[in-house]
DNA sequence: CTGAAAGCGCTTACAG
DNA sequence: CTGAAAGCGCTTACAG
C-alpha cells in the first residue's frame, strides 16, 4: 500500500547511467568517494525522479533501524508526555526516531502487549514503566541496549537513570517543616514496595522529631489524587501540610481542597514532586521538586547509542521551586 | 547492534527439518496449510531456539510495515497527548504500530524536519498539525493514505476529521449569553486565517444582538493563555465572561484570573473548548465543549487502513459539559 | 502437504 | 573513481 510503482535505487542508477552502488555512495556520503560530475548526475536523477530511499530495505541491509523504542505507562500523564518529548528530542538530535509504546494501550489491546515489540529491531529501549518479571524476561531476550528511566525500583540487570527520589522527598518535607508545620501528611501511590518518596518524607519527620502524619495511598491518576485529598480534607484532626508524590496527584488534590473549602496554603500547604509545566499554572502555583527531565533524557539516549550500558544507577539531584502552594 | 548472532528463519527450518517456507506458513497461519505434526515441530523449534521474526525483513518483503505515522505539534499539550493516546489505541486494535512525530522536535532538530519521515514506509499518516505549503507538497509525494485530524483549515487534497468548531463555539457562547452575560470576550490563537471558534463566538453574539467583546489572541501555550487572561483582567471595562478556545489556554487563564484577584465565575465566567481530563481538575472545574476524541481517532485509523480516503470533511458534533467555571 | 527459488530495495566488501 | 554481485531475513507464486 506504499507508492504504487515506486522509484527505486535501480531506476535512479539507470537514469544517471551509473551502478546502484554509486547511488548509495552519493546518498550516504560514503563509504566510497564519487567524482563530482557523477555525483551531480545522481543528484539530478534523484530530484527528477522524485526518488525516496526505502528505510526498511536500508534497515534490513544494515541490520539496524535507527529507531529507539520507549515504553511508557500512560502518555496522558503530563509528566510522561514531557519525558517522552525530551527523549524524542534527544533521539532526533542523534539521528534516531522514537517509537513510543503506551503499555496501557497495549495491555488493553492485547493480552501479551509486548509481543509486537519483540519483532521490532530497535537500536535500544527506554523503559519508563515497571514491568512484571515475565515481561522483563521477554525484554532481556531482546538482547538490545536498555535503559530504565524514572524508576526507583532499579533492576539489577539494567542501567537506571532517575532522580534522587529519597533526597528529593526529604527536602520537600523539610521545607514544610521549616515553615513551621507539625502535622505533615503524605499522598502517594499504591506501590507494593516502599516508595522512596514516602521513605524520604518519613526520614525528614523522624529527623525533626515530628510524629509521622497520615499517609494516603492513591492510584497514580487525577481521580486518585482527588479522592485521597478529599479523604484528607474530611479528617477531624486535619494535617496542616502535605507532601504529594507527583504533580498530577497534586493538581487534582488542589481541586479537591478547594472543593472542600480549604485554602491553600493557609489551611493546607502543599509541596509536590516532578516540576512539570502544569505545576506552574495550577492554582495556587505549586511548590515542587523539579526533575531535570531533558538531562536525564539526553543521558539515556547517549548511553543507549554507546551500546549496552553498565547496570548502574545514575542519579540526578533535584531542585525545589518555591511557589505559593507552600506559602512562598 | 541487534542480537549478536540472531536466530533466523533458516535456523528454525533446519532445526525442524523443513523448508523456511513452511516456517513462514506456520508463523503467519498461511497462505498454505501445514500438517499438524509438522506445525508442532516448527513451533517447538521456534520456542527452543528463541526465534523472533524480523519485522524489518517482513516489511521489506511484504512492501508494508504495519505502521502508521502521526504528526503532532506538541505532545506536551494535554489535548494532543489525549489524541495521540486515542489514535494509538485505535491503531493497535487494528494491528498497527503508531510512530508519533513531534513537529516541534523536528523543527528544532533539523531544518527540514519532515525529511526522515519521507523514507519511512508508513501505511498511512495522521496529520494533526498545520503544515506549510512546501511541507504539504512533500507529504503528497509520499503517495500514502492521509487523514487530517483536528484541523479546521481543511485542505482540499485530504480527508479531514474534526469537530464542528463553529457550532461548538457558538453553543459555548450561547451558554454564556443564556446565563445573562452581555460582555463576552474571546481568547484564542494567533491564526492567520479566521479561527472558526472565533467566528462561532461572533455569530452567537451577533444573533443575540450583543456587541462583540474584545478578543485576545495568544500563542497556543500555557504562557500564552496566562498573558492573555492577565491583559483581560486589567481591562478597565472588564468583560464578565469569556469563551476560551482550548482547555490548555483556559487552565492557564484560570490561574491568571486568580492571581489578578478575580473570582470565577462571579467576576469572570469561563467556558472552554476540548474537554480534556485536565479541565475537570481545574479550579474551578471548567465548563467545556467536549471533542469525541476516541471516535475521531477510530474513524481516522479505519479510513487509513481502507486506503486513500476521499477528500471530504467528516465533522463531529460537540457536547457541552456544565461545570462550575460558568456558574453551573 | 512441502520445497526450491525469486524477489523486496538497500549496503558493502571485493575487484578492477 | 566505478561496477558486478552477494547478502540482509523475510514472503509467496510456482512446481511437485
């Protein structure tokens, strides 16, 4: 269903009166040199015939596709769409396309959502999703460079790129403590393992000799954040501040607090996590821990292109951005 | 850089003691029938050798890649990330992968951002971006099925799928009129041509015998929406209501109104356009015109797969969702 | 029901 | 500087 009778390398070669090899040399700028006059003839033929190289054939012949795959839970989450954007930018800067795989979509569309992926000849894979052991095994068998990004549950087999979740969370909580809050809650996800963000929150409170506030575990979605915040708002002994594990949750939580008649930050101060653009346009604007998304994306792509990376954990520090939600 | 010494069809065939053609027949369930016993031998060999078919070779041989391309201005805009998600879902349901191209990224990464696209052998292309005439010419030469989505400036050459922008905008404005507003402004984009949303707003006001309110033209970004709203807020003869052309603009505008000390909807009522999830979690929740995104996405994919679609305009009606931003 | 073989459109050693 | 040719890993008419 591509072009009906598409122009091929051979057509160009014939028209220019050279071999198809020469056409390749011209188009790829190598590996052989071509005489200027010949070169011009080829270029003219290309233009005249409207020739477009077939990327598929090229990929088959070269044994690589110049394409990187990226697995993401849900691209509708602003954090992930910013991450995808950054990785895409990095990939293109290095001459690669990025094929984004929404694991959400796959999971609903097919029982074995990674199946199609398996036959794809990616140069590498950026994993922004937590996979089941079975899925991980499948991925490993792909035998291509892999980098985990945005995951704190670092797998032993792969290189992992992320922020210092623990320290970031601790700093966020400390900021609330420094502003005089004594009852500081936590809203986060329903992880099976301990979320380092929850851990960092605990650590900060413990260090300050403060009691652990209540923790609310929600689905990582707007609806989840809204419900958790509503629950918090109805608490008889309400906390005066809350550290929320993602901007998406925090934005929905803000709406819930408003709906419950709470003023931010007067009644409930909020510090969030991620530093997406959305956090700035929330009402009130969110104080949030910023992830250096582009730097992480660049790193991921560079490592992949360099070949299978060492299974280490590359950790970026976070920076806090002070805004009105915490009274700043 | 794919698997070092990957297992090929030939290896499987040899191991199973059949020809590579038979392996194909088994794996593709056709076009020939294979004896059950032989079939089982092949399947066993596949499992034992850990064979993964090479999608690139398959694509070259079949002349198609089962991949659809989608060009989007900026995936970080929630409306587009929801649209991409929907199209991805539709594509996978039909057995195709979706390669998303951020024209933003391409434009900054390469002068001719569509160049790489040209050699890709897509089965079809979903265009959610307005292209320059030169870019359009390039795309046409691709000679593959194309569908425009989310564009009101319908090109004559292509099928176009979208909502009834004009009617949607009119209904949005009428809602404000029905609630008694007399001074209704408009915040929209800086389009060279007349945005039908602006046109619909005008029409509603004219029909009601109301004077045209001021119109604020902004970049389609959060920053753009914020600035436009700030300008509106400072107006001496401030409007009491505003129709805003997208949720992204409206969310940023809400923040600006709050920052300027205006209450929504008491001082300024807002009706927005798009119906993204974000609109629901804004404060206050936005009354907005909902686009039937999934239906549009399904339609786009179905048409592409059926072959080059007729250059018609498929228009979906919009539905208003009433929420607090308009006092509902 | 199974096999030998041509072909998809490139790339790239190998000769000249 | 240029060409003839093998090869990438599949698919699929064509024979048997």
